[in-house]
């Protein structure tokens, strides 16, 4: 504490100590220096901190009382100096009288001024506030001590702020890893459900290249105009298959079918356990219908529905004997819907053998089943 007292007195000696605001800033700088020293020395005991603060306040009040007493004594003995005015006699000339203004000499009052100091001896302390020492009063050393004791009784120690704990790096690392795993999982799910990989597996060297599309016909496609406003097929459509015509169906080694009754009416349930042709069910197309399709662009429509109600990827191929095939068409279905695609054959042919439509209920190999309600063909013109 003696070091702070010395620093305060040195700072007052080198500053404009007659100004109460300057003194107040110096005192506040001393308080700040004390708090900084306690934190630097890691002193957290409330009693020790309170004792140091009380001692500093008593020292400040004692110094302030001495400063005010000294200022009062200087003011009592200060003598005001009156200005002295000197006069000169007017000069007299022979011809005329020259009148000149009487010069005056202003004497400035003498006053002793102390030069303010450029920097105080309190080191890094900077004054930041004034505590109201500008009020003039005749204070004594005993009065200063009583004020310090009064402030000591009202003092409440401040709580030492605790440093916040930094969040561990392990939690941040785990959060980043979890985000990356979720992103890669979503990407893998999209690739699996979109059928992107299945497009590379469709067909082999012996089959025509597959024609792939999400929905061959949608919206205002011209093929939809073949249906009337009630979403029913017109009389121009040739019925190729109905649920009662199970004799027109045949299955490969990895496919099977059975007649069922659903809420939508009678249907044939098709189940494919192999995404290749072995898992397909063959729908017979009569030779007379094939003859009408020769040299024209015809439309094929199948009414199907997913048994589970979830999206299923269905494929349809053509094997029309001497007329050839139509490639492989893939559709994604869930509710009952009509899937349509076009076929075109060059030349007018009259085949004598029936052709077949190959229907695979799940080209992803998940053994999903679909209900087949009808197959129709609209010959071209």
C-alpha cells in the first residue's frame, strides 16, 4: 500500500493538483491499479480484498484532506496585484500643439502556475472517472478517517468472475462426422431409389438396347389424348388381356402369377424373383392384333398397381416373333395407374404366330408384386 501512496503523491506533484477533477481521476487510477494487482496475484480471498480496498480508501481520503488544506492556505495568503498605469507629459511645439493619445501600460497580475506533468508515476493506470472532489470544504485528517471508516462498513466484496469453460473439441469433431455420415447416407438412398445403378444392369448383349424413362407418358402428352375425359379407353383400343384370360399368361423360371380379387376388382398378381427375363410373366398378343400394328406406330397400355402401395419399378418388353422387339421400358408405380409406351414396326406383315409382352414386377430384385388389371393396344393409322 505504501507503493500506491507514493505513486499517488508523485502523480499529484506532476499534475494540475489544484483541479479537483484531475485529483479524482488519479485516485480512480489507483483503485484500478489495486484491482489489477489483486487479479494478477490471484488473490481471491474476500477478506483480504476488502482489507486492501479499505486501506487504499483511507489513504486517498487522507491525501485529499491534505490537498484541500494546502489549497485553502494558499488562497488565504494570495495577494492580488493592481495594474500600474504610467503617463507621459504632452510635448509643446512652436507652431502648433501636437496632441497625441496618452499611452498606457497594462500590467498583468502575477500568478504562480504549476506546469502539468506529461505522465504520472502510476504506470499503466489511466483515470476514467471523477468521484466528486470538486466541492470545496474544510476537511481535516480526522474527518477523512471517519469517512473511510463509514465506507468500510458499507463495503460489499465483489465476486470474482469465473472463466467460461470452452466446449471440448471432441464434441465438435463428432458433430462433423455425424453430418458427413448423414449426407452420404442420403446420397446412397437417392442412388438406390432412383434406379441409377439399375440402368447399367438392364439388358445383355442378346437383347435390344433398353429404352428407359421415369414415366413414358405424363401431363399433356399426345398419347393421353387417346383416352376420353372420363379416363376410360375408347372403342379403338384392342383388348389384349383381362383378369379372366389367365390362359394367355405364362411365366419364366423365376416368375409366377395368380388370380386375385382386390378392392379395384379382379386382377392377376405378378411376382418376379429375378430382374432378368427369367423373372418375367408373358402376356400373349394375338396374331391379328400384330397384323394391325405392322408398318405403323402403335400404343401399348397396361393397367397395373403396386400390391404393397409403395413405389415399385416395373419393366415391359416386347417379343413379337418375326416383327421383332420394342426394347425395354421401365416405369415406377404405386397406386393403380395406366402405363403407356409406343412401338413402331416397318413394313406390313401378317404374322401367323402370336407375340408376347414380358412384364417384370420388380427389376430391383426385391421380389415385389404388382396387380395386372388389363392390357390394351391402340393400332396406328
